C-alpha cells in the first residue's frame, strides 16, 4: 500500500503533521498539498487542539514545487497553462489556510527549505530550525522567479533581504535566516524537534481563546494603514476584554493567584501540563 503523504500524530493539546515524501524531498505535489490541507481541516475539528507543528521526513524540509510534475504537463493541449493555474492557486490557498488557521502553526525545520518550501516556513507563525539548515528562493536560476514565495517572504523579512534572496537565488544559513526574521530560533540539529515541542507546550499553557483572537488580529492589522490598524486593534482589545479568560487573567494577576482558563467546551481548567 502507498504510504500517506502526511503523517498525523496528536498528543494532548498538540498535533504534529509530518510531510512524508522524503524521496521527492517533500516537494509540494498536487497530492501532498491536498493531503496537507485535509490534515489541517481535520486537526481544526479537534476541540482540544492548541498548536500544530509542521515537520518533515528525510533530509529536506521541502524543496518547493514538484518540478517533474509541472514539466509533465508541458504535453497538455494548452502546454500546461490550466494545470499550472490550478497548482499555483492550490498552493496559495494552502499558505493562506496556515495563516488563517485558528491555532498557532510552528515549522519544525530539520532540512533545507527552498522556493515554495521557504514559502511554507514563512507562512507558519513560528519556526525553529537546525543550525545546518539553509533557505533559498532559487527560482531565478531556472527561469521561474519565486513570485508566490515572494508574498510570504516579503511579509516576514525586510525588503532588501527579500529582494536579495529572490534576485540572486543564493541560499542563506540558519543564523542569517534568524537574523533577518525568517525563523525564530536556531538550535543544534538533534534538538530541533525537542525545542519545537517545548515552544508548542509553552503556548498550550496560554488561554486558547486569547491566542486565537490574537493570531487572527495580528495578520489582519498588518494589511491595514496605521490609523485603521489602531482602530481595528482597539476593537479587538474591547472584544478580548469581554471574554471570560481576560476577566479571569486580570483578576488572578491583581489577586496574585494562578488563573483558571476556560476550555473550548466552556468548562474551566488550570494550566495544561507541559
């Protein structure tokens, strides 16, 4: 039987989705993107979910689009235009699904991430990478500018850094990726999964409703002019103030006690175990 392209493992509040196409360097084929989108949809149905970790099997986190699959459609009657339109739209939808996912998504990067793979890392809310990992948007080297990876990349790093990666196609190491804001942390290669798990566990100890409100608001305000962003954020703060967790959290701080957050089913609980 064919192995699944996405392996899913749920432990208490955390679901790990692992790309399982190691022989193809976890390139984003039509099938892999379909399975990853479905896995995210399924994870979202879990009421206990607090964090998703996106990982990968093999030496590469993700090598971008499946160029063999793309090339095979050159023989189509329209020279592949319809298929390419479909694939690029599917990829864009997947990246937006990650950004719009109601829980934080952390990239656990143990291997190289290039082109749409770099886009995938940039689309996640947080990213932890091994010290031996490199990142690149090398489409320019094969005559296919990394235009869709550019969208996520340019929303994570400064313009000059993004343009340098896009125009030269040259890889950057993990330390540089951290310095320019593409990833959050660099750790030794054998500690990537452990550190990603620690970061995920830390987030699970925060009130779920507050985290959900905050993640959504973060991305929405980024797209607004300054005055509109403040107006929007003020409305979000008011909405947040009215929920049970804000009342409890502020009260607990004032009263110098540990807060008791609300579960997704409306019942109360203390801090989840790490």
